[in-house]
C-alpha cells in the first residue's frame, strides 16, 4: 500500500524473491476500518459548495477549525456529482500526509454519495503533480531526451552528491571554486553542505542558473556566489551526465512552470511542442483546489498562476498558521493570489468547529500578535468564533501555562497530564498530542513516555536510515560480505585463490563489531549473554588445548559457530548471524549479484519478518497482554519492519539508477548518508497511542488535548537567520524584489520576519487542540520561558517576580502505584500506617489496603506487584564455597593466592571478590603506561640508558594516544617514569645490588594445618646483594606510595618474602649468584612515578626471618577469607567505598528487603 502522491517503487515482490517479503509483512499488518461522518454545512460553507461552474478564482479564508477543508471537499463532490469528470479535477496539498488525508476524505465522501471508489485520484502534493507532469511530458515529447523515467532526488542523495563534489575539489580531481578565505574552514563541514542545498533549492525555485549567479556575484560584490556558481555548475553537470532524470523538489516545480509557461523554456524541446502540451494540460483541468495555500512557496504560486487562468480555482488558506516556513512558504502571498489569477472573490468562514473558548482565546492572542496581512484577512480574523459552550467536550482542566523546575520535571508533568486526561475524562490516548519545536525534543519525549509504558506514535523521519536498529546490522553484514569477498592481490599482481571466509576475518572485523551485532536486533543478546558466550568459547578453546583470547574466538565464531560446541539456546543469536553471513557470501558470489539480492539473502536468513509481524499484531493499548512489555515490543517490531521496507525501497531504486553496480558501491553510498532518507513506508497505525510531533508533522490534524512543550527563550522563537553563510536569503530577496524594494533587506526586517514565522508555527501548534491546550517551559539557572508562553495563559510568578514552579504529583502509572503500595507495607514495620497519596485523592492507605491493592494489580498481570518477582525474596542462587572443602571445612587443595591481592583480602574481601568476578574498571591510560614501563624494564634489566630510551621511542605508538595536549602530557609522564628507571639502575649499581632475573614467576605451596596456600605471582625484578641474598623489587608507576608506617608489614612485599622462604626460588634458573635462595635480604618498592626527578624513591622492607610469624599469618588469613561463600565486609579509613552498590555497610548497597526503623 503506497501513496499515489509521490514517485515510488514497491520492493520485496514475493514472485522475485524467496523467503519473507518485508513489504508484505509490514503492509498487511493493519487494515483500520473507516467511517464517514455526516456533514452539516453552515451557510458560509454552503455558499462555497454551491458555487456553479465558471465561478473563477475563489479565496476561502478562515481560522483553524472553521471547516475550510470540509467546504472544498464537499464542493468537489458536488461538482463531480453534477457530471464533472474527476480527471478534470486537480487538488493540491502542501505535504504528503496532508494529501493522504485529503485523498481519504474525498474517497469517503464520493463513496457515501454513491460515486464509488476510483483507481486514480485527483489529490496530489505540489511536487507530485509536477512530477506527474514531467513524466507525461517525457512520454508526449517535450522531455523525450530523458532516457529513463523521471525520479525524485531525495535530500540525502543531494547531500551525498554535494559531498562528493567537495571531496573531489579537496583531492584535486576538479578545479576548486575560489571560496573566500573566511569560508575555507567551513567547506568540509556538514553545515556547509546544508547551506549549499539551501542555495540550490532557492536557485531552482527562482530559475537562477549558475551563470546568472556568477554574474550577480560579480555585480553585487558577493565572491561566495561566484564560487558557489562553480560548484553548482559541476552539480548540474553531474546530474545531466549520470542522473538527468533526477529532479530535486524545488527543481520539479520550476520545471513544471517552464513546461506550462508560454515563454521559451531553457533546455527543453521545441517551443511548439511545449505550447501544445501546455495547452492540452490547461484544457484538461477545469477545477483546481488548493488546501492550505499559506504553505505555498513562490514557485508554487508561479505554477498556480500559469495553470489557473482558465480554470475554476478554490483556494483555502489560514495565513496565521504556517509550518513550512523553513521550506520557503510565503503566507504573505495569499493576499496577492486573486490579482495574479486575474481577479476573483473571497469567502470568509467564521464559525468554529474545533477550538473550545479558552483554546480559541489562546490562538487569537497569537494571531493578533501577528496582525492581518490584508483587509479580507483582518475581517476573517476579527469574525472568527469558538465552539459554542454547549457543544464543548469534557476536560480534566482548562488551558493554562506552566513553568517547571527542570527538564525532568517537564517530562514528568507531561506524563502525569497525559494519564490524567486519559483516566479522568476517558479520552483515548490517540486523541492526545504533545508538540515540541524541535525533532530532538520530540525524540527525547517519545523515549521517556515509552519508557514509562505509554504507547507513543511519533514521526521517525528525522532518523538516518543507516542508524535504524533493524538496518544498521544488515549494512554492517553487507560491508563484511563485501570485504570478505574482495580478492587479495599480492605483490606479483596475480590474484590469490579465494580463501575461506574465516581466513581473512580478523583483517576486516574486530571483536567490538561482533559484540555490536550480537547485541543488535538480530543477535538479540544482552551484555550478560555475550559475556557468557565468551566464557563458553574460552572453555571450548581450553578443552582443545588452544590459547586464543575470547576476542579472537568471538570473531572466528561468526564464521565457524561450531567451535563453541553443541548449539544451545543461549547461542541462537550467534547462529543466526552466522547463517546470515554465509547466506550473504553465497548471494554475493553470484555473477548478477546486486545490493538488493545480497540484502535479501541476509534478511531471509535472519527469519525475523514473521516473528516481528506477530509481535506487531499482538500489540494492545498500554501493552496489556500476557506480558506487560508486549506493547513496547510491538511498537519496536512495527518500526523495525518500516525501516527494513525503506531499506529495500532504497536498494531497488539504487540498482535501477545504477545498473550493473555491485553491493560494495551501495554499501559505500549508505555509509556516506548523513541525512534522513525519504520513505513511503506506511506509518504505524491501529493502536491507541499518544502523538509526539513537531508543529510541521501535526499540521492539518486535531486532538482533544494538546501539550506544547519546550516554550523556551531562544528555542521558540528561534530567531537564528537561515541561509546566511552563502547568502541564499539575500539571493531570494534580490531576484524576487519588487519595484522600490530595499536590497539587501535590513537585518532588523529579517529578524522581524523570522519572528513572525515562528509565531505562525506556534499558532499552528496551539490551534491543533479542540478542548485543552497546555504550554510548558523550564525555568532554572540556565533557561527561561519564552514570551510565547504568556500567549497560552498567565505564567505563574511569585510576589518577588520569579517564576512559580508547577508542582508535579506522581503520575498514575502502574510502577508508581506499586512503589507507593510497597512502601506502605515495608514502612509498616516502623509505624502502623503512613500517609501516602492515592491516585489523586491524598487519602491515607493502611497496610491491609496496600496489600489488597498489590494483589489486585498482580491479578491484572502487573509483574512488579507480584511478590514472586520481588528482588530479595528468592532463595540464594548458591551457598557453595568458592573452593572445594572436605568434611572438616578444610580446603581439599591449596588455595591459590596472588601476593598483590593479599592486602585487598585483609582490608575488604568484598573488593577482592568483585575484582575476581570481573568487576574491575577498564584499564586506564595510567595503567597502560605502567604495563609499558614494566615491559621495557623486563627487556633491559641492566640498561644501558640509550637502549632504554630507544625502546621507549619505538613503543610509544602502542598506547594509541589521540592527538592533543592530554596525550602529550601522558607521553611526558611516560618519559619521566622511564628516566626514573634509568636512574634507579645507577642507584642499585652504586649500592652493590645487581639483577638476576626479571618477571620471575613464583609458584610455591605454603603448608598450613588449617588453610594450605599456593602463592602464585610474578616478581618484577629479582636482585642480589653483596652477600648473595635475594631481594624482591617491585616497580611502581603510580603516584601514591604507602606511608612509612605501612611499609614494615606491607602485605604484598611480605607475601613475596614468605614465598622466598618457602622455596619459591628453588631451581637452577633462579640461582645464578644466589648464596642462599631461602634467606631474603628484604624487599623494596621502587617509586618510578614519584615527583622527585633527581633521585628515585626506594621503600625497603626489612628481611623476614623465622621469628616474624606475622607474615605467614597474613597470607593464611587472606586465603581463609577467600573461601566463601560468605565474605567479610570491612570499612577502614575515611575514603569512599569502591563498591557502594554491593556493600551492605553502605546505604546504597543494602538489600531491598532491609529497612531502617
């Protein structure tokens, strides 16, 4: 099911592909029933409907909700019923969604009048009509030079083409335009491409050729126009050579004007053929209807002028409510339209059908601020009325303005009011809208509401297609297929024989990429699932005797999932991705492979289409299903199917546009997209959901309650002037200037017009409400409400003049209700009852009532209310110790213990366990520096200094530091530590110590009657003194050495000395020069990171003898604390707890079932 108002292609034909058809899966999902309301016309509307043939141009003015669209629809039905051929009717709307609503309304009324339905429709957007005109002109002859059927050039394609040209200039492939010096730094940016697109559109709209722009630039001293003319000529040349059939939206309209104009059009066929075609078109159209004329651009007015001179024309307009100003809409031209059409009459509609009195009052305040553009408009504005009080709908509250303390409070306020309207007034969610000025605010609000369990319907056109969760993995796999399938050409120039996919996998893929695929929509795994998968891979690898890391195995498993062993349920995501990869490789190897066929193979192997379809069809309001999250999952599945359909539409169009192109070209094309792609995938429908939209996407629609959010100073109005960098606005003013008009337009005049445009969009937002409109803004240290907020209602203030923040009560969500009721029960142990607000009542809730309420919610399927799902009430997952114990509680084998962990076990075993379980923070730059210094010291135990410094220079690249001052500071710290190591070598030599080993492995069992311990570690540097006794040296690169009081019994050094005494240095490889390897001469820390740059700080620990029984006791005590299953938790010192979220001594780490009396 695709709209007829835009050029489109339908992808996913079941006859041309095997597997699931995403288009069919998506479009068959919902078939909403339609009802045709009975229309009672007012006398003013009837005067329009009863206009007879030959009435000429008629302008219909009216405020929002006065029935302008209804009047023109009924007029068209009346004319068709009187015998007018529908093929002679042309109805124009400003946007695709507006045309769709107009088309549906006409079809319903024609069906109700007994005229039946028709395969074609007279309803079009302006661009759609222009496109159809160009298509017919190609077939009829005036545009016969077009080799392929015309198509619309999307904004994203236009952006890519401009970006390629700019890259060609940078690479020297084309002569670069002479950009002014002040623009050179801006040329590579995305914002510059946006400015170029703006200039291209305005030139197309006003028929300005590159040569004209260059001449104007020279005449008026605008070097940026002269430079842009070079780029735009290259842009036109590129289109003419490779995409002559592609038209941007503005170019469509201007080409249509030239086709229908009596003037000789540049670059087209012979004037006689064009005149004949234009005459036939004008004779064909007897009735032209334009809805929302205030959204028309100057080019659209030109098209109307050349088309409407000999036809009856009905023009409906509300000049106060415009949302397409950012696309060049000119509501001020509404007052001139009848004169341009040769004269006509005006009808005013004054009786309101939509806005309640307070909504109408708010809209009128905005409209009066705008002022009237011409006399008839002034009369229509003055005479407009609200819905009579007796016809008003019930409301939970009247229209008003609210100031919130923060953005979070604003979100909570929206949630609370949405649910209050829904519950108190029984207003369907589908009859509530939240409007925001920007797409970013719309996206944030939609995420928040969905996170609170409220179904949301919002426009996703602002999302770049390549970033959609269902599309990004397909494109990543497509790129992987392309890279794996590209033959490697060795130095001799002969292509190598094709290798197995796994042979080159590590060259084109990293573990992070596989991790992202596994956690995406097709892998469907969580971070915990991926971690378990890595563990399974490591277990299988070690069982085979291999030593590869989990990162290497994860990459290999994508091609060879069998390396993990027998398939289990938790491996399904990996298996699916592997099937997709192999299917893509097979499809790419075909001689006629294209991006479309490879993507289809990937999609078919995923087998997600039917599953997502079932999920989408299973949605219900608020997700009331067998599972409470079914509603959110249904909307996610629906959006995923939309995105996949859009991807296949784009792939098919790309293949049609570039015959013979390979999949790698499409992959590169998609990676270059920075703008949202136009898509004809049908929007989600069929469930009750709140609409979260911008004023532009809300145009032409109405809701019981509208909440206008983010009415902030600097946001609404946003008075930033557009098109300033390349002077697009100046160009429009210059070529469109009337007699006596000042040029360039003064800055204050432009600001005033931008402000008026912002007021019009605000008026459009306010007028979408039938019964209630609420305005919200945030007032804090950084932001303040806009003056626009006062137009909705009085802004509350304190006597001191500051803003009074609106109190936001708890929202009526199931999660909030469960939290309040559980709080009552848990606090019952502290006092008999607590005052807890019920749903809007403020009444006291007793524990019995709370328990009954939770039981009722649990019976309705709210999992959080069921004690079976409460954290803390289930049994322990295991009470087994961390090591095997015999019947007496003694370990059956020695407890493995690292000297570096002894101190942590003694001070806080919880920290030791969290680290053991993988809870350490990712390695910091300081830790990477330490590893590198230790590695250099290992390879150069004796120096000399020159070799150590040379090694540092060679290995600096291993840190992969980004450019910048922080990286330079890190390099300087590294040089300092290496120089400290060089100085230490001199100090040790002067003290008569020499190295006999580096990175010396220690592995010795310490016999003990209660807990046998196996000490395992690595000594950084083993030295001997003059008497031949061993000295343990630990190199430290940190900046916080232990205190002098801590050093004598420092656990790490003591544990190494205990290991030496127990025979850790037995063996020929450690003896060289040792007189007695069992008698340590002490241990020492060498602080390479200390601030003193003249002398390296050494912190020695005295030798441990047989009399020092505290040392082995330390080791045994630490080992005993590691047995589990219960771990001792200690808090020593004033420092913060490292694991507060898990620590039972911290408020944050208490069990959820624990309360404080």
